[in-house]
């Protein structure tokens, strides 16, 4: 049995929900409310000493970190396009997983937490990182459908949530036409699921 420890409004948790849905995998959600601090309990720290969601349990295996979980799900349950064995393609995908953990986290994700939850951040830096990231994505998506390879991969899943939630961090995507088309491409895939806060490009 697969179990997912998650928050409903966590973009990193949503990445995994989305991937599980695309892979048509059944799982049991262990939904925490961040206010209850269950993710800091002794019991949960045994699963993830960082005290963060998401955590995935698959039988006896316990995995933390949304990027690592995406790799695992792709390799164990997914077709090759999700995380190809080809060294060049997989390296390109890992570069985007790193971007999701670094620039996305320091940029759009930080802005969202600031405006939604009032967390103190370096606003100037977060806005600068976000602007650089969006310009780079917009340029990259000029002549390609997917971020890392010619096919949908876990790079797209890792990057999508916090870009789709950008407006919650007061970032306007209306001028980023290629990014919007890429989001629409993801949102029209079979088994796509949304999360609270996402404004679909479909309409
Ligand atoms: N690199 C981790 C980051 C996980 C993370 O930041 N999780 C947030 C929710 S999106 C969390 O659990 N925050 C609670 C805390 O840090 O105390 C991942 O990608 O899974």
C-alpha cells in the first residue's frame, strides 16, 4: 500500500498527488494540518527528520522530498518518458528537479508563503529570482512543448505547481504566453487533478 503524508495546500505535496493520479496509482492520504504541528511530532520525525511533507511510504520503503519521490514513482511505476534511462535526458531532467528545489523554492514558492502566511522573506531577492526564472522558462518553451525532453517528464511535474500558483505570490503571468500554453498542456492531460488556488488555463 502507498501512503502519502501531506498538507492540502502544499505545492510539494500536490506534485506527488498529481504524479500518482497521472500514474493511476491508488494511495491513502495521511493529511496533516500544519497548525497541529503533527509534522514535528517524534513519530513523524522518524519518517522525515526534517519535519516536512511530503513523505511517501510504499510498503516498508519511506521516502522524503518531492523530487526524490517523483524519481521513485517514475522508475517503479511509470513509463520510460517520465524519467528516461538515457543519460543525457535523465541529466537534463535532474537539472530541472534541482531548479524546482532551488530557484522555484527561493522565488515563487517563497513569495506565495509570504503573501499567504505572512512569512518574512527577502522580497527583493525572491522577486528577482522569480523574474529570472520566468523569463528563462518563457524562452525555453518558445520552441518546445515540455521542459526537459521532447516528452512529458517528471521535470514538468516538479516545476508546474508553484508556477501555476504564482498569482498567490502576486506574480502576474499574463505576459508569459509560452508558460501559459505549457500549463494548459499539463492541465488537459488525462487524469490531471488540480489543487486549491490554481486557476486553470483551460477556460
Ligand atoms: N525539498 C522538500 C521541501 C519540503 C517542504 O518545504 N515542505 C513544506 C510544505 S510545502 C513543509 O513541510 N513545511 C513545514 C516545515 O518546514 O516546517 C520537498 O521538495 O519535498
